[in-house]
C-alpha cells in the first residue's frame, strides 16, 4: 500500500473527526482513534482501513505516545479489526488488568468473537473483571451472544459467586441463560437481588424461575411498595398468588397485625 493512499484515507477520516489543521500521520491517527467510537457508529471506516493501520504498524510506531497503541486496540475490539488487534498484542503491548478487561468487555459488547479469541490467545484471563468489578462473563450474559458465551466457558469462565451474571440473565429474561447461571448455585442475596431486577424489568417468567430456585420476593415487594410502583407491586403479588406462595404476600408487619386481630379479646393486653 503506497503512502499517498494511506495519507488520503487518514486525511478523510481526520476531517470527519473534526481535524482541520495540517497534521502528521501520527497526529491524524491520534485524532481518528480518539473519535473512533463516533466514526464507527457513523460507519465511516472504509473497507481497507484495517489494511492502512496494518501498514502503519509495519512501518513502526516511532513517534507514537504510549497510550495510542492501547487506544487503538480498544478501537479494534469495538469496530472489529481482528488483524490489528492480533498485531498489537503480538508486538508485546503491555496490557494492565484494567485495560485487558476493558478490551474484552468492548469486544463482547460489539459481538466481536474473533477479537475475543485474539485476546484469549494473547493470555487475557477469561476471569477478568472491569473497573466496577463486573466479570467479563457477565458482560457476555448481558449481551446474550451464545457464541461468545461458549468461547468464554471453553476458556474456563462461568457465572460468578457474587451474582453479576445471574442479575444480567434475570434482566434479559432469557430462560436458557438464567438456567445456565442458576446451575452452579447462588446465594440467597444473589437470588433476591436477581428477582428484584427481573421484577423491575417486568420479566415474569424469569421471576417465576427465580422463585422456584429459592428467591424471596419480600425485598422486591417492599421496594416496589415504598417506591409507589403499583404495576410492579401487582406483578409480584399476582405471581406469588399464582404460585400459592401466600406466606410472601404479606409483610411481617401485616402478618403481626393480622395475628393480633385474630387473638381472642382475653388474650389482648389491656394494660392502661
């Protein structure tokens, strides 16, 4: 690929990214990468953009700031440039655990299974978690991409004990994903939180599965009542009634008041 074509391709994208002043090849690439997400959403990258970047990498990265390769890798994971990602990873690019997880989550979110393979082949852990502590497997569950989920499971990943993956499956309402995340077992807290999220997302089938798995509807019901959410309250109460879970239909306070009302008059404390 000749230099004129590389320059013309970069200049066109540089202009679309808001660049107006004359800039070197590196500075044009820097501007393009910084605006990469927007350019990707606008479908601005030409078919040969990956070949252009590969040509630049082949010429060496002299003059690049230390953040540019990392940012370019993130863009490759988002926009789907597997060869660029593989070249960067093979070049000895030092990835921090946070950067590795971010690239993994980006590839998962954009459905780039080939890029996920490149990251795994480069030694990125399938157990990585983003800066919020959410494992990349949970991102895959949220994305609902079966091929990516299978790849991560083949690499040793699975639902986490904290319940992030279970929560994502509950929100999605996907029965298959929910069964997958329930299979290893879940804590009571994780079950209850997943049920509350399924209720907030109006996923009655997921709510029913979680109740069968041992979730308690009480916290979600109280949350809905305290928030004045009548639709959610009705949804939870209707499901409990349909499943015959009458013990969860009333709050502890309502149960105590009912028990007191059923006591014979002599049993009621008449102390003035």
